């Protein structure tokens, strides 16, 4: 068939609002207040971002603890292609970041010039947004920690 | 929340006195390009001329509308397209009493129906207007309400709704064939 095929731009969108519960809610409340919270397991280790249940035993976890906004990169990948709805309008590193005092890692972006500036184990610090609403993006990104 | 459902969570002092976050917005959005393929392209182009096309099954002769390039029952490629009528009858319908997000123009209660155009072997979905929802019935004859000619596009939205013709209903034993 020689006729030209039609095509049309389409968008599908779901405006979900998710209720957070007491644990994720407290974590997001902390982010809004500019602090990072984790949750303690029975053996004293800390899960961050916090989960409502022990990742190994499934037991309910209840003791939220305040952590710092610094940590180190456990692993990372370079996101070189800029796409819409990403945290940056430029290439960045997507990293698993273990917050100091925590035993697990959180996924977040690290703002550096290029992959050569990234390394496993490097120290990073959260860059907070000035206007925060209780969302993971209240941390704009992580950036290399400047040691005095 | 009762203690046997979820134990009390203790929080550090830093957030003890502040308003707790209870929900988070997590919208999901996908932008993409839709290419309808040869059969649906022909169908949409015909729509611009106020014509409805169906795809003929080479094995059974059944006419599927809209044509999707393959017959739904025999699974054969449908090369031949035929025009079906812009009138037909209601095979089944549903009265909706809750508003549909994004379609504020639809005031509940409204009726969505499975309409089978004459000349087609199956139906497709359409809105029924020009009638109270409780008067709607299976077998009722309806005709397409086309948009004004100057607003016609290559789109199924050219038929915003169907309305009753007032003719006698299709006999019950012929509603589904």
C-alpha cells in the first residue's frame, strides 16, 4: 500500500498519589526538614531509606534514627544521555549511596562533570533544595564532599 | 491504627513536633508516537470523509470494524476493506454514574454502548446521546452523530456519539449474530 501511514504523538499519564504510612512518611518528613532518617533492625544495623519490614526476617521495624546527609558511593553508573524528567539537564552519575551510619544504600544522582570524577568509595554529601515538600527530590542530588 | 496491625513507629526529636508527610505524588507519564498501521490508517483517512471502513476476513467473510489488519476470529490478514453503514444497533451498553477524569464534557449519568454498524460483523464502542439513560436498550437502532464537516479530521473522534433513529428495534434473536 503506497499510502502514507498516519502517526500521532500520544501521552499516557497517571496522576498517582501514594499514601506513605508511618515509616516512609517519617523519612519524607525528615527530608522536608533537611535530615536523613533510617530505621534500626534488631541487630542494630540501619536501613536507609527505611523500610517498614526487616528485609531479611520480615519483622516490623519501628525505631527511626537520625543520620547525616553524607555518605559514600557503593556503586555507580554514568547516565550520559539526557532525557526528560531526569534530575539534571546534563549527564550525571546514578549511584547507590550508603549514608554514614546506614548499612544499606539509596539510589540517587551525583552531580559531577564526567565519569572520570566518579569512583566507588568516594565521599559524597547531599545538596538540598531550598524549597522542600516531603519528596525524595528534596535532595536535589549528591555531590562530592569537600573536605576542609 | 491499631497496634496489632502496625506497631507504633518512634521518630527522632528532629521531626517529632512537625506535621507528618502522609502522601506523596508519584505521577507516571509516557510520551510516545503511535503509528496505527495500514488498515487503521485507511480507516482514519476514510473517517475524514464520514465513511466507516471494516476489514473483510478472507476465510469467513466477517467484517471487523475498525479494521486492524487481521480478522479477530480466523486470524487471517484482511487485505480487503469495505464501507459499513454509519447506522446500526446497540449490542450492549453501560450507564456510568461517576465522572470520568479528563472528560469533564461527559456529565454523568452517560451511556457507553457497543454499537454494531450495519454491514459489520462486530461492534465498537460509542457514546449514546439524545436519550435518557434509562430509555437505552439492547437492540435499539442508532445512527452516528458526525462532527460538523469543517471539524472532520483523520480521527475516530469524528463520531462523538450515536443517537437513536426512532425506528423499531432489531429483533432480540438478531442482536448478536
